[in-house]
């Protein structure tokens, strides 16, 4: 599927959010395969990728693709990563089909391309679609030869076959690349990527773009997708290898909110439901797998609850219930939502951020009067992330000051983030990963 035209389907908002996040998570894993077709195929055969948003040609497939690229079009790095992964997904899907199965995809692409060429589009987009129409028309004229693996070739401008040209897999003749039957999967995957790029550029000039991004619901989804992208990027960079036995040693890198929750857990052997949910997803996003999460929580719930614990469940008496709870957070039970960790704003709203109350005065490293006054002023101004960073600086660790140097520059459109001095850090999990990074633990 080339996703040239917008799908005409109604989708429930909650369902849309789930589909977009699930698709993004899978695309991030595809991106980690770094162009290895066999690795992508192995990934697509895993159970967790069997989701309706990846069923070729389904309404959910088209909707999740279009909304994901449309919402991330403001952010360079996420959009580029998504389009590269989508191109790889297209190639693997295409190669898995026989020619008869491919015919419907190519026929739809030809019809949609001709329809788009009648619209007011850029010269670059027009030239790209004209090349696609030329190739597909030639394919259908020579369909019998292609399906029988006989001689077939068509010439295209070399700039529309750069992946084949750069790897010297095609013959160049008078500025054109000669595409043969066995080149088609790679060539079409490259065209798919370029068409998606041009479609996004065209969309950004349309009224639909302004309508979509001015919608508060879509703005919220856009932010959550961007945050999920950077969290997944960091989690994958960390290789997701955190073990239950390593959590205690890694607690030194936890931001204050998660450090406080962990201290409570160690003392009381329990956490209230909401706090356990927040801390579990934090651990999940920094690399704790499902099996390790079950091991981690069982270590505490085997022991008797502390005096101030509000939960009386034990692992011995409530094994199934507690395991279900952990598996649910990993998308393996119930509605099978692949939850991502909470943002700082959500943690603050749950009154778990020590900087939203006077709890920051009890944190190590804020005992000096000037420290308390400075942090209190930031908290009064509701600059809670800035207060968190200052807390680290005053502890003498010099960690937060390095974050700006190591982080990517802001996207031009991401002006709201400039209000806080922390670059791209809007989640406790991101805080942890950056601290690990600047101290060269990753």
C-alpha cells in the first residue's frame, strides 16, 4: 500500500491512539534492524507485531500510517525514522507476496497516482509520481514477462532510484537508471519513501494540516507520540537489558520522583496501586522486561507489608492477580494496550513530584538555605523541571548541565519546550536515560 490518498474511515479516538502508539513501537524496532531485511522479517513474525494496524490494506493500517506521519511531520528526527521504517516495512511486505498478490497493490497505486497528478502539487512531487506511473504502466504492459521472470526493463531518472544507484546495482544510461524485474521490490520501496516525504510536504501546505494540528485532541496525541518516540529511542539505545537484580544499583540514576517511590517500596515492601502503575511503567521504559518485572515485584510482595503499607496483597496468596497486573502493563492482558511511561506533567498531577510541594526540602543536597530558596522560587513559578535540574546541580553531580550538550537541538516548531532548560526531557524515564548517557553508563 502506497497510502497516496487519505482513508475515508471513522475511528474512535481511543482506538486511534492505541493504533498509532502500537505502530510507532513496531516501527522503532524495525528502525533498529538498520536495513537488515532478514532481521525485519524475523521481527514481523513475532506475536507482538500481529496487530490489526499492520494488516496490509486494512482500514486500521491506512489510518494509523496516515495519522502517525501527519502528527509527527513537525519533528524532523521522528518523522525521518518513521518513514525509513515504513519503507522497510513496505519492502518486506511486498517481497512476501507473489506477483498475483502484488497486482492489486500496484493497480491501486497507479490509479491513486493518476488522481494526485490532477491536483495542484509541487513540481518535485509531480515528477516523482510521473516516474511511478511510467514504471507501473510498463509493469502492466509486460505483466506476463514479469510473472514468468522473463526480460523486463524500464528507464527512470537516476535520482528516483538512488538506493540502487548508490549500491551500483543498476546500469546508468544517459542519466537514467535501467530498472529490471528483480530490482522492482527495492525500487518501489525507495519510491514509497520518497512519495511519503512529498505527501507530507504537500500536507503541510494544506488546510487539513492546520485543522489537524489545531485540534486539542490531536495536539495531545502528537505530544504523546513525540514523547514515546524519544523514550523508545532511549530505551532501545539502552538495549533494554535491565535486570531485576540491577534495579537497586541503578537507583542512583533515578530522578527524585522515582527515587522516592523506590525508597517507599524498599521500606514498606508495597506501593499503592497508582504509584505501582507509575513506577512499573518507568522501569519498563528504562529496560526491565516482562519476565524481569515479575521477578522484581515478587521479591517485595513475598515479604510482609510494612506498617504504613496500604496494600495487603501477598505474592503467595495473590499470585495470579499480581502477575495479571504486571502483564497488563506490558500489553499482554486485558485490552492489550502497550502502555508507555508517564510524563513529568502526569507525575506532577499525581502529587508524586517532590517539587510540586514542600517535599523537595527533604531531598538530599538541598540543606543549604540558598538551595532551598532558589528551588522554592522555581517551584513557585511552576518551573518544576528546572527545579529538578537545579537540585542535581546543587548535589554537586554536574549531570544536568551536560544534558544540553549531549541532546539534539530543538525542532523549530517545538518552541513550547524552550520554556524549560531541560532539552527533550519531559518524562522521568528520559531523565534516567540522559543521566546514564552523560555519565557514560550507556
